[in-house]
């Protein structure tokens, strides 16, 4: 492949990705470890106004304010997935706002979460990260109204994102019904691109595809939530297509079937995976939930790495009635998501929560 894109930081500064042990949503704590941590926490009584909490590992919390408005609240932050500071800020902000869209909501404001090694990175580099995030918030039509900063060993950036949604249009990840079809809004492969970038094996075209995918705001969310045939909505991030499909299946007590040949992939990622260029998070994901996934005997390790590839600022995954699938695709394509595709079906619960067919 061609050489990786040049880094904007000065020669005196290290690459941003060299300062982090894992980039983007690949930094997430593995699903099995996370469930063990949360199992030991004590919960307060849940108020009736809390429409969505932690019960099904949904994308954001939703709190009913009145008959016409509910507040969507979420936070997301991570370490650098790319070396360009402005692009890092853009990706992190796009990813954080995605959780609001995934609930069917519209963002109204954000707060910045900033942790930077101030003795390692220049004020200019840190400023570019924040400006990248601010540029995405401007595109979403919202202000960054405050935030919090710390001096940290590894660079961290993200947002607290707040939005509004009508209580009747809240989209959970647990509403899928047997007979539904699944539509995925963005192609997979961001984690593999990030691994290639860190190894300096990602060319300029691959980098452009990576930035294009990770900075595309999931704005179709509210329009999808308004369609009567849409039953569940989530976004595909660090737990990969397999992990988020499993959350959808477990929340609804169904089995999700993925038609693997129909799943869109970013250009070149299959070839990179075949070369062994994958993330460590992919293996951790499989170790956490592979027992609940049925794969064909012929399914190659590289394909499994794509199925479990952690996505940063990934696409929306929609479960909808079959006669609504075209309307869902039309919403995606009208907002610039030309790669959206039907990728599977929802079945009555079988032996495994997720089945992959080829």
C-alpha cells in the first residue's frame, strides 16, 4: 500500500496514536468485563420519568420532561484513532452525537470532555482537537456550552451530548420483532483501518474513506424514528456489528440473523484483515460474546475479525417491518448514506442470539 498520510503535529511532538494504548471505540472495556463491573453496582429506585436506563445497554438515557419532550443524555470519549488532531476531534464529536440520533433524538447542546498530556502536546495541537469537535457541533447546529479539562497521561477527548425527542418517538435497542429486517447505515471496517494506520500501512485513499465514514453524522435518526414500521434502533460502535446485534437480540428475546455477503465493507478492509491487520479489541469482543454466535464452519478468521471489528462513529442499525425497509433506505440515501443496505433478519429466538449466514 502507499505511505500513510502525513501527520500535522510538529516534528517535536509524537504521533497522537503513539500516545494511546487503544484508539477510538476500540478503547472500550470488553463486554464481559463491563457486565461484571456493573453487576456489582447498587441502583437507586428508578423514577417513572426515566424512559430508558441501563437495562438493555442502550445508547443513551432518556428522561421524560413532559407530554411532548424527553431529554436524551449520553457521554462518549476516547483516545486518538488518527494522528491529525483536527480529524481526531471531528471523529470523537461525531461519535458522541451519534448516541442521541440513535435514540431518535435531535441534539441541542454538548459539553466537552478533555484530558491531555500538557507537557507532551502543544497548546496548538490541543486547540486543533477542540476545534475539530467544535466544527462538528456547528454542523449539527448546537453549541459546546462548557465542559471539563484535566492533565492526563493519554490524550482523551469527547462530549456529553444532550438532545430532545418526543416521548412517543423514543427508539430503543430492544424493540425488534420476529419478521423484521435489519438495515445498516454505514459500511464496516473502521477498526481495521485504524490498525493499518497505526502500522503505517493505510494509504491516502483508505484514510479518506475512514474520515468520510467517521465524520458523517447519523442525522437520519429522528426521521427513522418517525417511520411507523421502525421497531428498534441502535448504532454500531466498539462492540462491533456482532456485539450490537446481540444487544438488539437479547433485549427483544429474539435471534438476529446476519446475511454476511450483504454487509457493506469499507474499501480494502477485507484485504487488510486477510493480512492480519486487525485490532486487539476484535479478539476481546469475540472472547466476550462468541459463545452466543453461530458461525458457518467455512467462516474464515479474517471474516470473523470484520464481524467483531470495533467501529468508531459507526452506522445506525435499524430493525423494521419488511414493508418499511425501502422507506428506511430512502431516508438514509436522502441524507447521504449511499452505502446503507439490508443486512439481515429477525427470527424467533433459537439456540443462539446471533446467527451468521453465507
